[in-house]
C-alpha cells in the first residue's frame, strides 16, 4: 500500500485536499480504504510515499492484542481454553496473508475493483466450509452466490482495473505503459485470488474453533493477534522494513495519526468479525461484507463525483437482488419463527429453510419442559426433530434448551436455593468466625443442607433431560461426542449460574454443616471409648486409651460402624450430590469439609494440650486424628480402600494441621515452658517435632522475642531473674533445636539488655560460684551445676556431638521408639564413664558412640544453612560460654570473680575455703589455669594464713625467746584476733576510703602482740595491718535484747565508744574514731537499722545516742537508709576511675597549651604521647573521665570540645 506524505514543515495540500484527507481517515469500512488507493493521488504526488505494508499489519494487530488482553484480564478468559497454539497460529498465518494481500492488491488494482471483487468471496467461504466442517448447501444458495458473483464481475469489468497509484509507476516503467498495465493487472488478479483462499480459510477455521473448542471472542482475537504480531514483526525485521518504516514515521509525523486511526479501526473490525462468526457463521459474515463493500463503493463514487454507468447499475442490482428476498445467501434467518420466543432465533447457527413452525414450537416446548408436551406421542416428537435435523438446526436447538433452562427451571431452583441459604442476621457473626453455635448448627442441618441437596437433585434431573434432548437433536450418524460436548456446555452453564448468582456464603455454610457432623461423630467415638463429657478426667481417659493402642489401626472403627449406615450415607451424599451438580461445587464441598475438620483439630489441640507441659501430647493427638477426623473424611468424601493415595494425602494434611496448631500453641506458651523447665521437657519434644514438620521457625522467633520483651526485659525484673530465665532459655532451645540457630536468633535482645545492666557480671559470677544448695534446676546453682557437668565430661553440646539427637518423629507408631533419646543419652553417659586412657579403648568407645545413633540421624534444618549464610555462626550448648559471650571477653568475668573472691575471703570468720577451692577448680577447667592464677594465689594465702594463725596462737616451746613473755602468750592464746595475710600483688586493689582509724585500746594491743609474734616466726617479715578490712562477729546486748551481728572493724569501733558515753555529737565521734563525718554517717547506719542507736538534730548538729525503751519502737519503725554495700576491695568501676586519674595531668597540660580540644583529638594525643603508663583506654572511658573533671569544675565542655577553666 502507498500513501503520499509531505515532510515535516512542508505543506502542499489545499483546502480540498485537506478535506479529502479527513474523509479518508473517518472510517475503516469505506472511504478509508479509498484513501489507500485513490487517495494516494491527493496532492498530485507531491509528497513521499509510504510503502511498508507489513508495518501497518504489525501495528494493527499489536493494538488488537493489547485491547483483547486488557479485556481478558478485566473480564476473564471465559473458562478453560481447549484450542491449541497450532490452531491459533494457523488462523494467524492465514489472516496475515489475507491482510497482506488486501493491502498489496491496492497497488495493482483500483479501489473499487478490489473492493467489489472481495464480494465474490462467498463462494470460497462455502467451499472451505464444506471441506472443514462438512457443511452442505442447497442449490438455491449456490444460485444466489453465483448471482452475487456475476454482478460483482460485471461491475469490475466496467470499472477499470488500474490503480491511480500504479499509473504513476507505469509512466516511469522501462517496459512501456501497455506492458506495465498488463503486468500490473495479472499481478493484482493473482493477489486477489490468494486473498480469496486465505480469507475464506480464516473465517471458516475460526467458526470451526468456536464450535469445536468453545473459545471466546476475546481469546480468539488475543491469541490470533499475538501470533500475527509475532510473525509480522519477524517479517519486517528480517526484510529490513522496520528501519525504513520508523525512519518514514520520524520524518513524516502526520502518518502517526493515520496509523493510529487505522489501528483503532482495525481493532474494532477484528472484534466485529470475530463476534459475527461466533454468533452467526462465516457465510453470514461473507454476505454482510458483500453488502458493506457495495455500499462503500457507492458512497465513494458519490463523494468523489464519479457516476456509474447503466451496466454498473445493472451489476449493483444483481448484487442486491438476493438480499431482497426472504433469505440472503447463505443467511440462516427464518422469518416464519416468532423471534420474541427465543433469544437464539435472532442469531441461529444453521439454515432452517424447511423447518415448520409447529416443529420448532414443539422442540421449544420440550426444551422448556412444558407440561403440555407430556400428551404428545413419541412419533410426533421424533418427526418434529427429524424435520429440524434436516435443516441443520442441532446447534440452534441446543442453545434453545440452554436458554430455557437458564430462564426457567434453573432460575427458579437457584432462587429457591439462595433464599433457603440466606443466613439469619443473628447467625452471621458465628458463621464468619467459624465458631460452634447451637442455633447455627440447627439452621444448617434443618434448612441450608436440605435446600442444597434439593438444588443438586434438580440439576441432575435437568442434565439427564439435556442429554436426551441433545440425542434427539443430533442425527444418527453423529457420534456421542457431540452429545457429551453439549452436556459439558450445560455443566458450564450451571457453573456460571452458581458462580454468579449462587449463595454468597455457600463455603461457610457447608463448613458449618460438616463441623456439626464431625462434632457428632467425635462425641460418638469418645462415648465408644467410655467418655461421658469433656472434663479433665475424660481427657486423661482418652489419652490412656490412645496410649494403650499398640498400632494406629487398633480399635479404630469407621463411621458406618459407629454412627450407622444411614448417617454415613447422609454425610457422603452432600459432597457427592454437589459434585454431580458441578465439579466446582464438589471442590467447594471438599474444601469446606477440610476447613471444618481443620477447625475441629484446632479446638481439640487447644482443649487437650493447652497448659499441659508435663506429658507428651503429640502422639495421642495424631492417633486421635487418625481415629476421628480421618475416618470422618473418608466417609464425607466417599473414599474407599482403593483410594489409598487420596487417603494418604488427606492424612498428611490432617497431621500437618496437628503439627501446625500444636506448634503454634506451644510457641505461644514457650515462655511458660521455659519457666517450667525441666518439667516441661515433654512439651519441648512435641514442639521440636512440630517444627521439623512445619515452617514455624520464624513465628517462634518473633513470638518469643515479643514475649520476652514484654514479660522479662523491663525494669521490674531483677537481674538475677533475667539471667536465670536466659539460662532456662538456653537449655530449652537447645533441647528444641540442637543446631543452636533458634537460640542465636532469639537471644539477641536478652544479651543486649543484660549488657546494659551494671550488675550482670556479678550475678553471673555469683551463680558460677554458688552451689545453691546443690540444686540442678534453674536456681542460683544452675551454673555451678553446669561447671560440675563440665568436670564430669557431660556437656550440652548437641550441635557438635558425635551422636546426633534422635528425631522424635521417627517410629511414631511405636511407643518404645519415642523414648529413644533418653536411652541413647544414658548409653552415651555410660560409655563416657568407662573411658580409660588407653587409646585403643578410646577408639572402640567412639565407634560405639557413632554407631549407636545411626538410625536416628537427621540432617540439620534448612534454617541452619540460611542463618550461616547470613553470618550467624552456630553455637553449641555451652551455657557458660554463651553467658560470657554477652560481653565478648572472659576477662571481665575473671576480674569480677577475683573481686568477689577477695570480698568473700575477707568476710570469712573461719579459714574454711573448701567451697571456694572447688569452685576455682571448676572454673579452671572452663577458663584455663593461667587466667585464674591470681585467684589460686589468693586461696593459697588464705591457707597459709590459717597455718600462720595456728603457729602464732600455739604455746611457744620452752626455752625460746617467745616463751619468756607469759602475758603475751596468754593474750595471744585467748585473743579472738585472726589475720589474713595477703600477697598484695595478686589481690585486687583495696579500698582507700578509710585507710586508718583508732581501734579500741585493748584490741590494738592484741593486734600489736599478734604482729610482734608474726615477726618472730617469719623474721625478717613484718605485718602491716589494714584495720579497715576484715570482719567482726559480736554479740550486742541493749535494752534487754541480745543479738549477734557481723560488721566491719570500723563499725564495731563506733559502737564500742558508746560504752563510754550514751550520746555523741557526730563531729566529736568522728574525731574520736579518726574518720571523716561522711564516712562515720555511712558506717553508723547499721546500728540505727538494728535499733541500737538513734539519730537526732539538736539545732547545732547531728547527735547519735543509744535508744531508750520508750523510743525503741519509733527507732525501729523509722525509715533509715540501709547500710550500703561497703567492700574493702575496689570495684571494677572504681578501679577504672582510679586508673584514669594518672592521665589527668596530661589532659590539663594539653588544655593549657590549646584553648580547647575535641574528644577525638584528646584521645589521639594521649595514644600518641602517653607511654608510661601506656594509654589503652577506650574513647568511652575517656569521655566519662572528662565529664567527671567537668563535674569537679576543673574543665568546661561546650558539647563538642573541652577547655580548661
């Protein structure tokens, strides 16, 4: 096809040419096609010519594909598409060739000739219909087609063959004008013949697909356009026409508008043609195209002023003549039929030229199931259908039956069904929530279920009628495949009706009905087991009943045996009836039954397993599932013993529901399970099996983290409780997941919170060294017991154990196999206890360990590798290592242990260190001897002090210098003074809060004698007393009340002074003792709290006095700050602060030379210049130190830098 266009910016059209161009673009069927040929002469050839026909085909089909795809996505594809890709590709190729020929013929023949020649395609369509579908036409139809063809031929002969566009090329041809004209005519006729063949095949094959495969118009247009777009694109790319076309469009922007209008018109034409073929036939389409093309030519002649000759008018009359009669060749419109009686009579599929009105009305009455047809004889009915079959009206009759069903019986039955299934307003909430309600159960059983079965019965009856009706409408030589195809169409009609206008809550209603039936069966089964209600005693009875079953198949009766045959048949009838009604309804019933049983399983799990941690519940629940829900399912879905695969599939789904619901319940209760550990081990084992069969790991992590944050990680929980819960979490989750992945995922918030608490290290160290009375639970002795297990070679390193933890789900049907984990663990302990130092015996034992659990081996979970890929390294069951890992270094714990050990030793009143020594040996196994060398020296000092104290207090040997001083010997033998002699280099730094004070004279004398005797024994060593350290155990008698108290020496000294005077002013007492008033007030608080002293203010200062009997109650009831923990050992915080003091002079010197410095610069300068002692502090430590100097008014800070005041 060729079209002249002016380049952008050049206009060579006058007003007439512009008007004609508008006419050319106004319509697809008429003047637009004129512009493809004759309109090329507009502007007298002054513009460029567009010659890429295939590009126009590509654009037209591309737009058709987009529109059809959009409509299909919005409205649906109309059911299952049974046509193959080969069918669509065949139609696409023929359509592409016919379209190409249609455009190309305009280059060689005039528009009117090519257009009227297309009206002769009625004959090719009839021929293709005969070959493709075996359709036959009567003689009159062939005569009418011949008359139309003759009229077209006469018009073409007197119109002129040559295209005006072709004339311009003929003038430039080297062959000469006449030779070029003859060549053009022959080529044009050949292309026209090709068009007849391809176009006739396209419409005929599309009609075959509509009737054979039941494709929709949207699907036909989309897939045909898809393949045509692909083929045309390949063509224009391979022939290099794409570049030429795009360049032409770029240079002539006006053509974009024309291509768009042409594509829109082509899209509309595609849908119109496809609908006409589907609703009528390919022959009717050819007849309509004939009328359209004649009108198009007449209109073009009128618009462009080209009058027709007498011969041409005669040809037009011959063309129109067949349309004037009752029939248009080969139309199927029957005027003798009352068109208002059936919507299909306006668009039937077959010719019914000889069909009598009575025969049609009789068939229509049969289709509508008119009661009056019952009086007709079988002979009359057969004759009527024979008459209709001779007119090829089988398709029309079947459509009439479907129309009668949709507007008659089907409509009434559907409305009655919907009305019966209208849920009362009071039951809507219960139905939506899926909860059990007596009123809902009664309504579904008495109203909804019978109405559903009634509708299914009506549909089945109508299906039988449809089959019989189609058998009569079809001829004897037609196969039963046509009848079955009509039955499938009937089923599709039923499915569409139910989907569009059925009960909106059908699935929920069926689920409620199945839930009622399942509950009734469950109660009957439990009564069979001896239960009478749902109380706890009967729960135990059911569990015991299930536990006694050696195998699953024992004592499991079917529904027919428990409920009877009638009840079982009624339960199975619902799904069977709906499946017969339509396969989609059968699937709805099946899904509703599955959902109902899933709810029953969930309710059973919650009722029987919630809060029960001390006994395994999974095995009994699985056996209940196989005994009750599975048997009910087999009855509801009519599954027999031959349906083994289906039964296994549903058993798997029900068991998965148990794993999912029980797993979700145990995950929700996991925090309480950890609190109850180790009594909750059965619940942990159940949860572990559930996790192995589901994907609830992420749910577990999220749920447990949320529960931990809300119930544990808050200011109201003590650090001891948090650490104990963390220890329980470690033990529980390692039992649950030996790989340690889950523990690693959930422990992050706990470790972060513990890291922020200042007393975490002290709590952990206390648990490590305190046996808690020998407990092995989650008390304060848990870590001490863990150290003991480490010493005995018993560790919780599940992830790295040579014998993997058994899978609890292995051997689920055998009760003995469920205890396999305990037996293997016991075997491992027994083997470990018998290990000797002999290497050969070691190898044997290790081999036995590996082989003992071979049948219980299981691969690590997928989450393990996923976590490892994200950088989370799996950790074993080393509880102590996990606690130490909170801070990332063991040094903090060792230093804290050293400090606590010093405090314990200094606070001891005896020299018994067996517990401390045992704890140290255990810690050495865990942290190594080198790390705890200082602690070992401290304990050795204590043991040496015990021997030295004994030597000092023993009676000296006669004749020695010490034996001459009898008074000193008597004092030392009876003195309560005992000394702990320490190696200061190995002990932590002692507190300098109170370095020296005045002890009572008698005590000081005894200490001096003690030091003198030590010098005599250990000469030349001398003893330097630290009077602020140590402990004094004393009996206090006051106001007729005696009690024993342990205090430090300074506190004992303070109380000693009240033997001389009953009251002391604070300043006087501090001076007398030799300490500051502040230190005095902090130490004297212990006696105030014991009700021995009372604090008053007389206006001149604070006065402390012994309490009297009259004010003892007031003193005891008063609010006093408890004596804060005053330790003689410097804490880690105090030690760090003291260590920073050495850098104060460096900082002050820097700020003297520089007006101000930032924190980072001070930190870097200290690292660079301070070498003795080496500056190794963090920037956080430096910041705290500088802020302390600011608080002391030595420095000032402006937010970003520090300066000297």
